[in-house]
C-alpha cells in the first residue's frame, strides 16, 4: 500500500525537539511494520530541505546535515513522485479556480502528487487544509 507523507511529518520525525516528533516517529514505525510504501512529491524534497535549514531549530541544522537527513530518511525508502509542467499548470489553475492563495498552494501540490501516485492514505499534521483541498478524500487523510 502506498501512503503519502506530508513534509511536516518528515521534518517532525527528523527533529527530536519538534512538537510532533513522537507522533511522526510512531507513524514511520507503523509504515515499516506494515511494509507500506511512503511517497512524497519531488517538490517535497526541496520543501523539506528548506524547512530543515531555515527553521529556528536548536541546534541549527546545517545544509550538510539536512542533506544527510533527506538521504537517510527519504531517498532510501520513499517513492519520489515527479511533477512536470502540465501538473503544475493544473495545480495553479485549480488554486485560481478555488480562490486559494498563499501557503495552501503547497498543500495542493502534496494532494495532487498523492492522487497522481494513487496513494491509499495521506498523512499530514495539517488536516484542515488537506481536507479543504480534497473533501472527496476526507476518509483517506489522517494525522498520525
């Protein structure tokens, strides 16, 4: 079974002082036990790197440490769902048609990638945005 993992959970799992670390760690343990296949968008890789290196975590995460986290925690076990020109055109059109602005745009990218990868479940710490974007997937969107 393929499960989409929002970047906020990848980050929470990697940063032990993160508020949602315990929940994210439990989710990743469940994924391993059940042999689910985690998926993230290619965009999610850059988003993960950006947050790891830019957020005020203590201690700070260096660019090389962020790379090592991504290499170990994501690249070795996740399917990376690529999105191309046509995908981003559809995403921006959908945002415009629905009047979505700002940061929710990035959540739309995640939901779109989860649909494209045909994920059975989507895990996020941002249930409200994801369920607003995809009310038809309400029963597939979970917080750990």
